[in-house]
C-alpha cells in the first residue's frame, strides 16, 4: 500500500465519520463528547497506530519464525550462504 493510498483511506474514513456525525445531529442526537479536543485526540491515536500497524506487518513479513514456509526459506538461504 502506498502512502497516497493510505491517505485516501484515512480521508475516506474521516469523511464517513463526519457524515455520520452530521446525520446524527440532523435527527436531533447530540454527542457532547465529539468536540475539537476529542477529535484531535482521535487523530493523534490514528497517527500513532497506523505506523505501528505498518511496522508490525513488516516485522511479520520479514520474520522466519511464524510459518512453515518461512522456516523452509530460511534454511534455503542458510544453505546458499545468504543468511
């Protein structure tokens, strides 16, 4: 996934949340806990969690401990002297 695609997904999610909030306000449901401070805190959580997920996925994909196929690949790399 490219950075541009990730930005598009985040924008899509943010737009969807905004639409849901506007819909709820239009039918008279007020959510006092949705203010600028809580939205900024949520954005901070997203900004911290997205890189964490990407790094965790990278560690998972580059680990030779988790799957049988990866263990076989590690053995082949050792035999060829590449690891």
